[in-house]
C-alpha cells in the first residue's frame, strides 16, 4: 500500500511538472509592434478624399459628397490623435469650412457647396503654410480622372 501511494505521488508530481512545461509552451508569442501610419500617408488619403469630394459636388452626388466629407473628417481626427504634438498645426481651422460643406450637402445646394469647398481648400493650404509645408498646394480640380477610369462603366451622377 505504501508502494502504491509512493507511485501515485510520483505520478502526480510528474503530471504537475509536465503541466507547467505545457503552460510555458502555450504562452502567446510576443505582441507585434502596432502599425502607426505616417502623417504623410494620412494626408495623401485626405487629398484623395478632397478630390473625390469635389467630384461628388460637381455631379451633385450628395450621398457620395457626404461620405467623402466624413472620410476627410475621420482622417483629420486620426492625424490629430496620432500626432498631437505638432505645435504649428491646428487642423481645427478646417472645422468651419467642413460645417459649411455639411450644410450645403444636406441642402443639396451646389452654389454653397462650391464656396464651402473653396474655404476647405484654403484651410488645407493655410495649415500647410503654418507647418512649413507650404510647397504642398491643394487646388480645386479641373478634370476628373474618375470619368475616364477603365475600371468602371458606372455613372457617378447623383441627380
């Protein structure tokens, strides 16, 4: 009986030791570093949204214009969150123009949209000037590459 008890205790000790070893083998791998997009990449996406917003207003596709405006706002919020220490940049200066655009889109008012879009463009350029990137000029587009895209035969008009 004593021998069985010793064998049982030895088996239990081996089981506990192997569970500890298994637990060590099952630890999750070290966490991967979190990807943080460069400010330049966020601004490139914002510039693309700026273009798409113009096009949506030009063809009076108000749902698309609303979507693109929200994407621009989200990009600006992301940039402010990820790069809060930019002492020269005040991206809040774009808020009044964005609010004017929002009103024009909701009213489906092409003339108001054009004026507010010009204000947004100027706010972008003012921010670039303030941060030392005045050589990056955002302009109101003249032509749309979307209309001649080989990837789509859809009409983008929203009238």
